[in-house]
C-alpha cells in the first residue's frame, strides 16, 4: 500500500463519515444548534396539523351536506376519515424521509418535501370540501370561480357589484338553511 492510496482511502473514509453524520443530524445535535432543529421540526409538525385540520373540515362539510340533503350519517364515513388520516400520514412520512436524505445539500434549508406533501394533501381535501358544498348547493362552492372573476376584473365599480351579488348569494344560503 502506497502513501498516496492510504491518503485517498482515509479521505474517502472521512467523507463517508461526514456524509453519514449529516444524514443523521448528528452535527446539529452535537453542535447544539437547537434553534435550527426546532424550527424545522415546528414547520413539519405545523404542516402535519394543518393536514389533520383539513380532514376534519372535510368531515364537517360532509356532515353538513348530509344534514341538508336529509341523509343519515353513516359509520363507514367516520371510519373513512380515520383511514384518510392514516393514508396521509404515510405520504407525509415519505416527505419527511426525503427531507432527511436531502438535508445535507446546502440549498435544502427547509423541509420542502414535507411542506409540498402537506399542501398536496390539503389540496385534495379542499377539492372534497368544494364537492360537498356543490352537492348541498351552497354558494360557498363558487368561491374559486368568484376569486378568479374578481382577479380578472379591473374596474372598481364592477368589483363592488360582483361583491354585492355574491353577498346576496350567501344570504340566500342562510335563508335556505345551507350555511
């Protein structure tokens, strides 16, 4: 074994140890960089809590829809809510694993995969909420269309007129017991 090959093996071993340590967050823990670790954990947990809230909002709108349509709430719908949380948990766990693997990269400063996975789950639940609102014929189901129309309008008077019309739709919903 030559000195050159020993140095290369030693450098390779040191690189492997450094990479392994970064993947396990050991340097952050050993250096006592608790604020960084705390911020990242709070972001992940916060997004996960938002996903659970989105599922509960979907359950809530589903129950309201059933009430308006005079449907009897069914126990399998409640079980489905718990199953959805479990399915989303699996997706979020993969996001977290990707965050751990990508954390040594210098540009990967936040748990982007966890945030993206959470937003995707919340978007799915938003679609379900809008479907429930459509089925109970609520004016709230038109909110995406309303926002798009308001954004496209440049005339202030037209915006005021649109807002007035949409507020009247909400009043009709209350009168019909859909809110």
